[in-house]
C-alpha cells in the first residue's frame, strides 16, 4: 500500500479539491483525506502508477508537489537535517563572505559545490581562506541580522519531538551557527565544521577533518545505532550534493528546494511547500502541528 500526498505552499494555498479527486480517480486511489484545507491532501494507492513522474511534472507547473511513498512506517522516529538553505534560509558562509567583502566570489563557489560541480572539501577550504582576518564578533552579528529560520522549521521540530522523535542537525556549515540554531529549534544534537580563530579573528582555516557528505552518512549510522532504530526510521532533509548520501540512505530522504542535480536523484522532492511539508508526508494534519 502506498500514500500519495499533494501539497502546495502555505503562503499560496492553491490545491484544488477537483484536482485531487481527478488524480485519485485516474489512479484508482482510495478516499482522499484533507490534511489542511486548500493546502495538503492524501489518498491511498495499491501500486505506484507508471506515469508518476509525468504527472509530477504537470503538477509542478501548477505549484503543487506530489509525493508517493509506502504507507507503512511513514511516521519517523528521527529527523536528520541539513542547516543551510534547509533549516535556515541562507548559506552561513555566504553571509560571512558579504561581511568580508568577498560575497560574490564565495556565493559562486557555494552554488557550484552544492550542485555537485566541485569537491566539497576543497570548495569549503577555498571559501574559508577568503574569510581570513574577519573579526570573530562578526559571526554573532550575522546570526542576529542576516539569518532567518526556514518557514515551518519550528512546527516541524516541535511536532516531531512532541511525538518522541530525536532530532539531529548535521551541517557542512559551522558550529558557531549550528549551536545557535539547534538550541533555538530544540535539536537534540548538532554536528558541523569549526572555524579556526586566533586573536579574535578568523585564521582562514577550518578544523579537520571537514564534515562533508560522508560525515553526514556517518552521523546517520552512529545516531541510529545509539538510538537502537533503523535507517528506515529516519526522515532526512537537505538541498545540496553533500546531502545526497544521507538522503538516499534514510527511510525518507527529502530534497527540499534542492539544486536540480540533487533533486533528480531523490524520490521525495519538495519544491513548493515549506518544512511543514515534512509533517504532511508523515500524515500529520495541520490541526496536529505544535510550535
């Protein structure tokens, strides 16, 4: 048994009941359940339709996301999340680079690295080097003035944790940012890279080893083992090439507003919804959201 979930942006609730019924009838699905009026609905299916991705393309043009997944076990016991452009709306290194006057150069490297065009470790090393001599105090200024939470972040954490799930923030960014975001949202732990500092200024180096794609997979393995759960019990979310390992290993790997090369390798792609989409995918109705 499978579940088909259709959803759109909470800022533009455009899901037409006639559209849901039309697709349900075409696919021979069961009765539709509305998780949020005009925003999210689901219905059961016996099999995955052969034209799933053709329909997905058509719905994307209408501002609607479509996800098909097994019905069994879809409510997960652990959230494993990337931070930059996932739990927050920015790339923290890009915001630091703006303060250092090298914003355009660093943003270009970031975009290419997240799309899988560059080696992550090398790209991080190159970008951090451009931040040399930036005052450490700028980090707090960036957090206070430039960093905003992704819509739905508070509801996602509060709702899953309210049901007993464990939450880990695992980022290719920096501990100076993940520690603040993890505390603010209620993550149980966070892992990230370290910006080296000397005499109150960034040295232009990151601590070793660099946390990249493999380190995120290692976090998945280590934390599930610690909790005594399986990788099938994990909901992972990210947007960049360095997230692909954990997205492809987790029971539900969500490419959220992801780079095209990343989304193409993931079965669950959310391009229009926000982080509350991850709750709808688990069968939560909006009236069950916390936070």
